[in-house]
C-alpha cells in the first residue's frame, strides 16, 4: 500500500512567492501519486507563522480551490523552527511520511522522488543535502560553511549543508514528540532520534520571488541556539581557558614576588592596565556564555507551548 505523504511548508510573509510555488508542490504531489509512490489522500500542508501580509488569505483560498491543499495558522509569529514543528506534529497522526520544505522554491522539489524512494527502501529519515553553494554570494557561502563547521566543532550533531529539507516517517515523529525542548534546533535534534537515515543531494536555485526572511542576524541566532541547546562544550572550553589563565596568573605572581625580593621592580602602569583589561575581558566573555545557558534554562523551565494553532482550513 502506498504511503500517505504530507508536504509541510512553513510560511511567513510569503504572499509574493506562494502563488508561484503552491502549484509546483501540488503538481509534484500528483506526479508522485500517478507514479504509485504515494497515496491519493496525500496533502500539501501550509503553516502560516503569524504572517502580517495576505499569506493566510492565500492559503485559505488554495484550500478552497483543491482538497489537496490544507493549512494551519499559528496565533502569532513564533519562528521558522516552531512553524516546522507545528506542521510536523499536526501531520504525524494523519500520514505515513512528511517532507518539510521552505516555500520560496529554492530547494529542488524533484528531490522528493528520491526521498520517497529512499523511504520505500527502508530509510526512516532522509536528509536533503546541497551539492554545492555556487548560487550563493561569497559572503553567504563562507558564513554558511563556517556555520556548519563551527556547530560540529562545538559538539552539535548536524548533517553538513543540510537545512530543513527532509523526509521523516510518522514512526520517527511519534518518538520525536517526546523531545520537549522549547529552544528548538531541528537540524540537531532529528539526528538524536536515531533510526535508519540516508541523504539525497540536490542543487539549490535562486529564490523565485520575494525576499529572504533569514538574514545573517537570524543565522547567528540559530547557531547560538544550536550550540547551547545541544552541547555543553563551550562550558568545558571556559573551564579549560580559566585554568590556563589561572596558571599564567600564578606564574605572574611568582615573577612579581621574585622581582620584588631582588629589588628589580619597575613601576609601570601599562603592563598592569593590559593585564586587568585582558582578565576583565575574559571574565565578561565567560559570563556571557554562562548567561546564554542560564537564559535557555529559564525558558525551558517555564514549559510554555512551542506553538499555538489558532485556525485550520478544515473543521475538526
């Protein structure tokens, strides 16, 4: 029996690109159905992440035009990762497999064929991985590659050059539902669930319309979330660096005592100022990293809902 597929698409202020890409997703659904790879009752599930433009209106109109389009709307903007999670959790009890993909048309939807094939061959998770970053600017390419390398160096388990284009089976999603982190970093959390996984490689295109909603600021924020949510290695580095500075300080104290006893001390404010500034800077950096972890703990213990669905295009 062919599996039921839900294509989960987070949307935030996508009124320009949605009318272009929505028919593409529907056509891909029909192609997969015609090929006998998925069931007829598969769906394209849009997740409105508190958009301020006509995104939800467009989703509602699409749902009325074809039953294969469905949508949910969050009560407010909660961020890309929470929007993807909301769609996955909404779909897990209605389908056999999900494929999450952004609605900007940059990810190659034809890679879905290979993803479904991998699932039919036994993989429970299939990662969409970019072959190259030729379409990116030098700055974007450099920062993105550095982003993945830095995450790996800090102990976060991620698939290199993989974003949030992936197939996940309902079986995996039911286990993933037990992960209750408020600070979400799906790229690092999904590998922690386990199960058999594989990768499908594709070329990423230019955005079809509109502007990117993931600037450098958000990318840095995502990296911080990924590291502090999945790894305590920065705390270990702080400890090691603190021991190193303490040893240097101890050597400096011994040197100062010996110099004083030998009567060869020279009054100098520059060296003292440099040492004080250096140690103060180290302390502030360490306090900042500790603050990030404390902030994460603060948010986790509140146990606030990660998403709230205010509307659906169907009746419950």
